[in-house]
């Protein structure tokens, strides 16, 4: 017997050609950290769930299976690293077959039970179970698996990033109600996004995580969910898409009330599969536009975007399990050495992109700006395009960022310099009034609020309301003399200002 899954888009059929690969031959260059790994399950009590093979119809709190790779400073000499079969133990639990004998693994879960695949199960990884956390804080990568896939599907990539100083957290791609997705993929996309956000909160329990440096990374269907996560979470600073389905299913994204392309204002990289051959398009009934049309990429205007096409990779080989275990499609797949070489470059580009965007690493930034051949990538492997964000109009938020950076001092000079650089910038009286009041009633920033009102009354000298607010600020600070002067100026501009009339009666 064997369990199978229904892929969301491109069919990965079982052909007679089996993989001849290994972790060693992928040859990912380990970073300076040893890699720790922890796996545990927690529950989201706000949602209910049913185990797919529990025929009692019992409802439980939604289980969230957490796989976590992290930098470790522990001396691992004499310790045994995880084997691939240890990751399959997690796959068993996430598939809700935790009691399945290990000799049934490859008969049961998706992959051919061949001597080559049996050898993969025995391979050693670079991760050590429950190793000590490294010292300091590290950027967080939230990894989102493909359609109904396991949290460990890309374990080699996750280990690679952890060895270079990143914490990677992942959970399985589970349906809303059970292990399997329903026919409503828009609902399942939202469920997966909520699971990622749950992991985001869970990461807060670990002092090793730097929450100011957070990115999402997803493969296939996980790419869709990550767009939703970024759209509604400003703390997500970058997006890595491993042939994400946002390329193929833009219409599905549009079904989400949270999706808004202009909100993608962080660096985004999409690494895509090779062009699908005509024979595959025809036999698998795939729309030929998928080779050329990418609506999401074309719609991004407020963030820098990178688009890479890997000419030796088909869709399934953007994951570790795909590279190692998946059967090859003789209609389109390259040789195993070519697949492993390309997968390695996918990992290298993911690392440099994250180093550049989260750590502002100059060397990594240069790497991302280079053409592939300048980075030592054979020209046959990758083509790259980079799209700069459209220049956004300077607005009040930008003004406030600059003003805050100089503690709201010398605001007139700041305003003059802004107008020279951005002559179309228009500052509104109401924005200055609101900002000034917010600051002036904050005991730690009251004097800064006064400075804002001084600028405001300079720019809008006939505004009785601004002088009234300035007077309230002085009154809050206990400077009655200046409060009286400002209330009188407000009355001079508007004799019907009842607040100024009442305040002056009290003060005099």
C-alpha cells in the first residue's frame, strides 16, 4: 500500500528512471556554525482539527508541528548527526502514521522503494538533535512547504542556512480541517498563512531569534501563502520564493481579501523552473503561458524584485526530498549531476539574498547585483532579471522618519531641504496638528511636540487651530504665559474659538 498526494499544479508522475544523487554530491558549503535541530508539536487552541484517520470524528485543537534548525556553538566531536531516516520519522508523524514500521517508509510515502532510495535513508546530515543554541541573536527564516508537504521537505537547504547564521522554522502544509487539503484552495492558502503567523509568534519564545530580521521562504504552494503573510505583517523584511505557485496561480492570490500587490514593498526573489517542454505542456494539459506570463512579478512596483530561471531544474527539484528521492521524468529532466548542481546554486542564491536583505552584507549585495556569470555560475544554468522599485512620492511618513531621526530639532531647515529635493511634496496642516498633539501629550516627547507646532504655525500662520493646539501644549507643560499668548493669537485669527475663550477665562 502507498499514500499519494494530489499536487496543486504540475504533476510529478512516477517514471522508471530513479535518482542517483546524494547529500555529499550536492556539496553545499557549510558555514561557521554547527547546526542544531529540534522538533516538537504544539497546539493552536483557536482552531479545531480532526486527524484524517480518526474515525471517531473527535475534534482537537489544531496541532502545529515545528521543525527548527539553528546555529549552534556546541562542540559536536563524538556526537552522531541526524540521518535522513530521522527526518522521515517526522514525516510519519506529520502524515499521522507515527506507528508505521520504518521498513515500510518508501512503500508508503510517495517515493520508489529502490536500493538508491534506501541508501538515502542511511545518509548522514549536518544537523545534531537538540544541540545547544548559539550565542547571540540570529535572523529568522519562516519556511513554508509545498502542497500538503512535510516541514522537513527542504532539510538540506534549512541546514545550510542555519550553518551560516540563520534560524529556520517550518511547519507542515496541512489542510484546514484535516491533514489533506479540501477542494477550496483559497481557504487552504489562508490556513497555511495562519500557520506561518503562528510560527512567527512561537519564534518569540526563543531568545536566539532576532525579530527585527525576519523573512519568509516557500516552495510551490507555500509561495502563495507567504505573499499573504508579508502583505499583513510589516515585520517580514524579505521574500524567497522557490518556484512559488504565485507565478502560476495569480488568480488564487486575488481571491484573498488580504492580497494587495502594492504592499509587496520588501525585496523579493523568485527562482523558477526551466521552460516546460512542448510535449509536457500537451500531454499534461498545462497552459503554455506558464513559461512566459508572471502577473505577480509584473505587478510589484514598491519593492526590488529578482527573477531567476534555472534551466536545468524542473519544479520538484527545488526541494531536498525531490532531488534525492523523486523519480525522474525522461521527457524533461536533466541528469542527476546537473540537477544537484542547480539545486546547490538555488541554495547559494537564497543565502546571499538573505544576507544582503536582512544583514545588509555588502559582499552578498554585490553578488545579487552581479550577473550569474560574474558569480561563477555557468551561463547555461541561470538567467536573471532585476526590477527596481518605482520611485515613490515623498510623503508625510517619510518626513516624520527624518524628523524623528533628528529628534524633531531644526525642523524648518529640514523642511526646506526636503522641498529642494522633493518639490512636489505637500505637507498638510492636519498631519502636523495630529503629530504635534501626539508628541506634546507624551511626557517623554512634549518639547518635541512644541517644535512641531512651531514649524506648523510658520507654514500655516493663519491657522487658529494650530495656535490653539500649541497653547494646549504650553499649558500641558505648565508654561501659562506662553499658553495665554498662543490662545490670544488663536482668538485673533478666529474670534469664535470657544476653547480659547474658555481657557483664557480660566487662566486669567
